[in-house]
C-alpha cells in the first residue's frame, strides 16, 4: 500500500514539475549556446531591434530542396535563426519556407517576387552537373517589403536579416553627406558605395562653402579625394561640424599618380594642414610595398607579336593587416593605389586613437614627385621599412566626446568613376568605407554583425598511429564496458542470493 502511494506521489510530483517548467519557459525564454562562434546567440543590437517591433514581421524564405549538404546546412541555419527571432520578438516574427523547385508555378512565383535562382553544382550518378537553386527571402513589415535575393550559406545571416528588418522599421533614415565643392568626384562616381549606404541612410551630396553652415540633419560627412584648395572658411565649417558632435570619414592622400604619364606628384589642398591642427600627420610620400597589385603591360613577343603581361607594381599596396575593430572586421584585403602614411601625435588621454590599417613588413617610401619605372627590377633593400599605418579611427575629436573621425591615407580606393572610365571595385574596398560610415553613424551596433559568419571547424590532422589506436578503442571500449557492467551486476546478484540464504534474512 505504501509502495503504491509512493508511486502515485512520484508521478504527481513529476507532472507538477513539468507544468511549472512549461509555464516558466513560456514566460522566460533562454537558450544555452555552446558553439564556438556563438551562431545561435543573437546580438544585443538584434534583440533591441526585435523588442521594439510595433507590427509583425513576415519572412517568406525560398529555399530549394534536395541540394548539396552545404546548401541544406545553410537552410537549416537560416531556419534556426528565424526560430530565435520569433522567440525573442514575442512571436512578432513569423516565417514559412517554400520550395520553388516543386513546380513551374512555384518557380515563377519566386522570380516574380524578386528571388532569382543561382547555379550550384550537384552530384548525380557520379557526375557533376549544374542546377539552379533558390536561396532568398522576402521580408514584410506592414505595407513595406524588402527582398533578400541571396542568403549565403555560412555568411553573415544575422546581419543580413537584421539590416533588412531595420530598413523596413526605421521611421526616418539618417542623412550622410558626400562633400562637394573642392574637386571631389561627383556622387555618381561612387555607385557601389551609394548602393550600400542607401540601405540605411540618405546618402546625399553636400556642397561645402565658406559661408553656409553644414545642415543640422547631417550626422556624418564623407570626404573623398579633394583636388582643389580649401578656403579657410570651409575648414572652419568642418571644425564647427565636429564641435557640435558631427563625424567625418576622410579618404585622402595628398598624392596624385598618373600611369599614362608615368609619374606621381603631391597636390596641395590645405587639408593636410587642417589635419595637422587635429594632430594627424600626413606627409607627401608614396608608399611602396612588396605585397602589391599588378598592372597590365603591353609587350611584344619576338619583337612582333603583341601580348599583355601583368607586372607587380609596388605603388599599389595590398593591405591585409587589420586591427580588431568593427570597421575592419571581416575584411580580407584591400588594394590602395598611391597611398601615404599617417600618424597621430595628440594626447591619447583626450582623443582615443586606434590604428586600423598597416602595410606589410616589406615596405618603403619615396618622396614626391616620383617617376614610375614599370619594368624596374626592385631591390629588397628598397623595402626595409614595415608595418606603416595608413588608416586610423579617432573618438573625442575637437573637444567633443561624441565626435569621431576616420582617416585613410588613400584617395580613390573606393571610387568607381563615371562614363567609360568607370570601374568595378573589389567588395572589401567598398566595405571598408561603408563600415567606416556605419561606425560613425550607426549607434545600434549592427555593424558588429557584418563579420559574424558561420565558421566551419575543420578536423585536425592526426598521425596514423593515433588513428589505429582510436579505431580499436572505438571497437573494444564498448565491449569492455559491457563486460565490466555484467561482472558488477553478477557480483551484486550473487551477494543478494547469499544474503537471502542466511537464517536471519527477513
């Protein structure tokens, strides 16, 4: 009877615990994330974004099925991310997955909605063939819609999704001004940068004059490659902008290189003097780097047959040494044509200065003007310098703790140009300047997510002897554990039988 009551009490206790756990889990959501890259942990910026949602967000994900493992894994990662968004938003984020490849109608619907297929390699019957796959999503918030045309498996999915939601939920985009008036390239020459920045900002040209103040609605200014001399009044306007808490991103070297003429020179605009007044030193010296880009050179084979060859050109340093900073996270390499070093000599107790970009350890410098010798055989002794700083970030500029500045000692690393002279820049070139604007302008913290990717942890190589040991261990250890368990159990039963045979056993 007591045993029956004990069982009943235990069952009721377990049921009560289950009910309490379910009630608590409904009210207090949490998840333990033991992954190294914290792939299932949302950033504070995303949590804050979801907490402030006023309307439901609907995500319709278009993912093809029966795809290669990496694409299937990408689909699972995106589904897990959406599940987390739904939980963190109080179920204001709802989602569903559609397989566009199930019918022609579904494919047409996906493409009509703006999701374009990509070609992937699929193995079928020991053969590799190309097959189209859909890897995109449509995000809706009220009457607004945003299209994520491609979700890269293992890529920065949280940044992509949070940026899409922010773009739809933001009431008013902050303004970012592209300074004009001193020989800078027109805003039409910055197509890639404009496309990137216009997602979260109103990226507009601003004419810098010596009389009119910079409009109050601009929080950040971008100054790229000025060629004409600044008037004192214009520089004073920049000072006033900083004093009121504004931010400036500057891409400027004070150098001009011309490959067609085969020469490079320094140009005087007055900006170097203004930077010097802010303790930023920029000298008119061309950096040469053994880690550099190539240029195409027309040559003739046997003196008659023309052909094009690529020649290393040290005046085009490729930078891959980046600081651990939101501006440079996720960057692989950036090529800087005709770059100059920068330095900071101010009081670091008043202004926080962080070097962002360094040259390789095989670097040199040449005073302007220079003559470019395309076929020159470079001597290692010409690269005796190393790790020169060519970019930095400053906080607390001009006595205002809220003012920030990013200075990069290169003028046109992110410029596309116009007309027939337009050229496509590498993605990292654009991301560097876009990240700079994000760091200066965006106080939500989403910039931290741009470099958050799902990293694949490769298996470590082990010796053959270790492989053999592990193989036999995997085979024999379970058997050994079963034998040990059987022996222990046999001993326990033998003791029980012996005890029962005693006269005093009750």
